[in-house]
C-alpha cells in the first residue's frame, strides 16, 4: 500500500472541469488529472435528479487532500461537490517517482 490516492471530482460542465484541472496541477495538488463524461442519477434535497457531468480523476498523495479539498470547494459550483479519495495499492516505480516529483514544491 502506498500513500498515493486517486480523487474523483464530478463537475457540472467542461468549463468547470478545465478550470479545476488547471488549478489542481498548477498548485501541485495533483500530478495528473484525467476527465471523462458521465451521466449521474442522485438524490438531492429529497428529489431524484439526473445530470450529465464531467468526472475528474486526480492523482495525488494523502497529505495533499486537505488543500485539494479546500481548493475544490472554493472554485466548484456545487453546494456539496463530490470529492472522494481512493487508495492506490500499487504503482510502478517509475510512475510513483514521476508523481512525487510532480507534486514537489
């Protein structure tokens, strides 16, 4: 087990996705952010709703999560943005080295 995590962040649209992606990588809170279109069904304020969204998957370290959360909440349009971290159980040595170097300040 490593201290590397992937973080899922659902965005309302491509513009929000691109803005958050740039902020996360520039601030060295994510080494890499990938995005893909999704369709979500969820319960919100007592109602069931659906939305087309863009999902971000950010690669980072556990120690970066508090600052990542703060940045996302400051720049995200949702009242309660999805910010979920999933542990990475293994990473290739070369990728892990690159990720750590990319996150160094």
